C-alpha cells in the first residue's frame, strides 16, 4: 500500500536560515501529496498540497514540488521565522480521501 | 464557525475504565476519522466514517468502538482502557471527494 518516509528530526535552525525537510513516498499511481503542520498545542492543519507530477504547492513561503522521478515531495523555505517552529508531516492518501497516511513528523525549532 | 470540536481536552483513566471521546463538526462533512498520535509513530488511523450509519476500521482499531448516528458527531469509545492507549487523539473531517482534512485540537489521554 501507499506509504511515506519522512526525515526525522528534530531540526534546529536560526532565524532566516534555509529549511529543507525530506519526504519520499511509495504509491500506486500518482496520488495527491500533502504537507501538514502542527503548531504547539493544536491539531494539524493543511500547509500545502500538490495533485500531480511536477506540480508545486506553496503557502506561507513554504514550497514543495511533486517529483515523480525521485518519488519525493521535499518541503523548503528560504528564510524561516521563529513562528515557523512546529511539527511538519508529509502525507498521502491510503486509498480514499478520509484515509491519509502520515509520516512520523519532523519537529522544527527556530531560534531568534 | 467552530470547525471540529473535541472534548475533553485532557483525561486520566485507570486501567479497565471505559470512556467516550466526543467529536463534533459543523461543516456538514461526510467523512470523519479518528487518529492517535504517539511519539516517533506519527499519526495512525483508528476508525473512519464515510457518512452517517457507515463506519470502518483503520490501522489500529483494537480496543476502540465508533458509531455515526448523525453527520455531525463521531464519538470514539474506549471499552476497557489499557496503558497502551495513552496517547493524543485527534478527530478529523473532510468533504466527500476533497482530501483536505480539518483537525480538532486533540484529546490528551493518560491511562494509569
């Protein structure tokens, strides 16, 4: 079945540093791919998505490109802020929209 | 708009006790689901529902029951709590055919 492997953290960066969080997937066909973010004490919320190969999802300065050749969907941001401190999850559908498979999460801490 | 509401936020149980975690959404979503979040494990699907009267098992259903008598509510029942069920539980919902999940803020459960 579909699965996702996510870079494990934690990741600690200084403000304005460049961020990459790696995510690779195994899937039948070409499902949509997602990044969710969980801020401290909150539930997850959708950060961005991409629905087909070579599609780029973007939101709040974060970007991720759906790479079919490398089966990857790495999350990037050019200049992180303290407010970006959170846990980031890569995800894809298991077999239906209500059944997402999540990576183990990567905790990001950004120091001023 | 309240979105997805979970109660309680915190709960401590003794081994063998039963309880119900409540989840309600006011967005008229067809799909609802329950996940548990454990350190180093990411989120794992417990049960899900594609509409009122229809439920199915996820990855880790043992020890949990669900029902869906209305579109709005999707309670999760722990039949006889065990320490292995200590976790943070998240309820999520989505529109039919739309893969964006909306999450509640979670219930932190400790079983002693």
